[in-house]
């Protein structure tokens, strides 16, 4: 199961990489890049529960040994200023992955992972190595600029970084479709965003949009997009779960 989940993570990253990434340099103020996402989330009226930053990059096209995978993770953890924890290794022919998890305080969790794959270890054919950093902050506070720290680490490995941001929370009642659409429109209004496309069903509304308030965007066909908003009613707890992400929501909702 662990192996399958980790492979799915890489598949998701490869799919995102296949979409053209434009102006992926976020500038010096990465907190400012997050501001429209936070503003859009708060405009929905939801209570903030979690902030997630996920960064990844293909750091080279060679197959690494187990010791080299551990070295990549150790260097990334050190650059992030985190304590060095044990590294969990999983490997089999043509594949090696390592990961470490750090809890910096009761509300912040960091995971650093490195995965290397190769069809032929000796010939170095079709080999790829990825570095992934995932941060989760629970609750209202967001003062650590994890987006900027992730960017710094990936850049130090000489890689073009890919970073997604997700704000998630709940509205403590069950909204109907029109109310969910209204929440989305409030988010577009405060970020001056253009709605691109989406779906609206009985218990789910998910829309993508584009705002000039953020530098990064992806291109899908002729359209630019850099924000994704989803609201889903959970019939079990009778609450409306809200996610606002940039550029896209990459987790299940």
C-alpha cells in the first residue's frame, strides 16, 4: 500500500509537469504570492483548519544509491533548519525512496522525501530522481513562510521548483448549490479573478480561475489558470468542506 501511494504521488506530479508551467519564479516575497489564496479562502466564510504547501522537483536524471538518497534528504532537512530524524527507506531493483517526517510543534508537520527510479541502474537509462517537501500547518497561524523555504531548498539543488498551496477548512452548515456558487463568486471578486471552468453538482462545486494578483499560472489549451476553489457538502457531519488552492487542488475532495 505504501508503495502504491508513493507511486501515485509521483504520477500526480508528472501530470502537473505535463501542463505548461509559465513564470514559475515566485519573486522574493513568497508570502505575498500566498495572499490571494488566503483572501479567496476567507471570502468563502469558512473557518481555516489547515494550510498545506507541497513542493517538488526532478533534481537529476541519474539513479541514486540508498546512501545518496539519504544524503539528499539530510541536506534538504538541514537547509530547512529542521532537526535530523530517522529516514525510512524503501527499495527494490530500479527503485529507491526515502522519507523523513518532522513535527516542529504541535501544529506543524514537515515531510521530506526523495525518490529515484531507473529502468537500468548500470546504464543509467531512463533514470529520474525527485525531491519532495510537504508542509502542513494546523489552525490559524501561518508565520513561517514555508513556501519560501521550500523554494530555497529546491533551488539549491539547481532545480525548477513546482509549489502548490492549499487552504482548507469548513463552513459549519450544509450549503445548497446556489450558496456554494455564491461563495466561489465572492472569492473571485476579492481576487479579481476570471472564472475559467468547473463543475456544479448537488453536493459539490469546483471551479478554476485566473487572477493577475499572482505571478504563477499554468496553461491548459488557450486558457491560463492559477486558482482552484472547491466546496463539498459532507452528509455525515452536515458541514461544507472548502478548499482553495494554487494552481490546482491535487488532493482528493
